[in-house]
């Protein structure tokens, strides 16, 4: 078992060696058209800006996004330890719906993520939103409530709960970006932004820097 674990750890390290540390938003993120968010790339090594190639759907990112990111030559960690290079672009907004593939190459580091950018109807259909959150409410809890309140006959419930007939309902996975276990901060971030976040993080992608106020931000439904 120890040999197997060592082999898996070595494989993981080798697999990660040629990867950029991170691109924010993360792979498979869903983003609302015109919703502002912070775009960040973290690289393990220190790379000159000219050697960092970033494309979006095959085009240079500055052309696709319409602006350049700020370059951080040596991003600092605790005790001023150098974490590597970074690019960060604040308040980016994408005007066109569709699939966006972001590819980064810097030396032997590469990383590719894909985002889905979606639109809404041109004419707003609602002035306000009331957002109900069934905290700790699962399918099993709803099933138990239905059986207890309505009864069951021959395997079928004898009635429906009011929530069964709400116009708009959805299930959401609230796991954090680094753990299946979750907390209230990153859970509510998943509800309110549509983006995953790390435990203890609220409305941001928790990056590698020690400062908590510089993390890449995403728009909340209240801000929208």
C-alpha cells in the first residue's frame, strides 16, 4: 500500500509539473454575459511577460478581451517567498455568449480551461427575485415531508408539497474547489455567483497569495 501511495504521489507531482498553477475562473465555469469577473493566471515559475502566451479561442487574449492584463513578475507569498509569475485582469466582462477556451503556455508550463458564457432574454421578465434556500434540505427530506404530510398509497405519495410546484427550481452542488466538505461562505457563493469557491472564501476565487482582499472576484446576484 505504501509503495502504491508513493507511486500515486509521484505521478501526481509529475503530472502537475508541466501545468500552470491555475487559471481563474476555473475550468467548466459558467459565466453570465456582461457579468464582470476577475481573470487571473498563476504560473509556478518566474517567466518574463514576453514568454507568456495566452490565447482565447485561438486568438491572443488581449485581442479577444479587448485589453491587457497586469503582469506580476514575482508574486510573493508568506515571508516574501516568490510564488511565481502572474497575470491579472480586473472587471473583465464578455459580451458574446458561447464557449471560450483559454490556453496558457509559458516555458514547459501549459494549462487549458473552457468557460461557457450564457445570455438571458433581451426583455427582462422580472423586476425582483425572491431566492429561497432550503438549508440542509435534500431529496430525502422532501420525500419524508411528503409522506408524513400527505400519506402514501401503494408506493406513491397521496399529494404534493407546495414546493413541488414552484415555477423555477434547481439542485446545485456546493462542494468547494478544494474539498467535498463545505462551509456557509463558499456554499452561499455557489448560490449567489454560480461559481465554485474555496472553504472560507466568499464571492472570490481564493488564489495563492496570503492577502485575502486581492483574490479574483466574481459578481453576485445582488450586485447584478
